[in-house]
């Protein structure tokens, strides 16, 4: 037989015991979401100036500026000495004057008038001559050139050439006259063709002139009127 005793009263709680030792750290949890960017901080102080760089290439030249005003005229210089005027008598025009002069010509000096002397000489073909030893001469010679065409095929030619220079027998051609007649087939009629041509040339003083002629076939060359005008 069990006899139950009555429950006694609950005792008061005892004092709390001390904190136990810290357990080991658990594994790291996952990274959280990125937070918002914070406000920009204040600007830092200006740093020191760097070293000066090398000089760059020179740029292109700019356009020229406007021309400035003309400066004032300078003072007039002193008058130079007067030229020494010549008192010599002027020579005729065309007269050679060798040497050099040291005096100026007067503004009222007068040269003798130009004189001309015309003549009608009798020159011959193929013989050299001197129109004038001391004065230039305007030469004019009329040459008569006559040609007759041949009966058979061929050509007739008459030519006169005016040669002139300082050689005893001139070789420089100055003027030429020529006349010719030709047929390609035989003909029964011969025609004569005369022609008068003037050869003209201004011959220097002392130069030679040669009127040389040549003919072929049935032809003639003769001299007609002749005029020589000495100048100076």
C-alpha cells in the first residue's frame, strides 16, 4: 500500500551560473546586396605645376598688314657741279668718231645737214667694184632677165645675185633676181619671157659689190638702169 505524502512547497531559484566558453565560428554567410554609392567627397587641394614642355614648331606666317603711310620727303641734296660743255664743231651725220669724249654736248649744237650724191655708173656683171671708199651708198641696179622655153622638154633660167662684203671677191648674198621657163613635153612654139627686176642694197663704206650672173638653156641676163646714192 502506497501512501502519498503531500508535495512540499517550491524552493526559490538558485543563482545564474557563469557564461560558458564561446563555441567555434560558423561558416561565412552569402554576400549581401551592394549598397548605394555614397556622396562625392570634397575636391582635394591643387597639385604642384609640372615641368615646362618643349617648344612646338613655328606656325605659318600670317597675312601682311596694310602698307603704312608714305614718310615725308627728305631734304633736297646739294646741287652737283655743272658739266663741262664741248665747244667743238659738230661733225656731219654718219661720220665715225674714234676715241672717247669728256665733255657734254650743248643743247643748241647743230650737225651739218645730211648730204646725198646720186650717180649713174656703168657697172658690169661678174666684176667686183667698190661703190664708195668713204661713204655708205644706196645701190639700185635693174637687171633684165630673158628666157625662152625650149622646143624639147627642159628649162631655161637666168639669174643675177648681188653679193657684198669686205672680201676682194664678195661671197655674201644680199639680193637675188631670177626668171625661168620650162616645158615637160615637146612643143612647136617657143615663147620668150622678158623680166626686169631691181636689186637694191645699202652698201657700207669701203665694201665690195659683185653682180654675178648665170644662165642655162635659152636665156640672157644684162644690166639696165643703175643708180648709186652716196650718203653723208
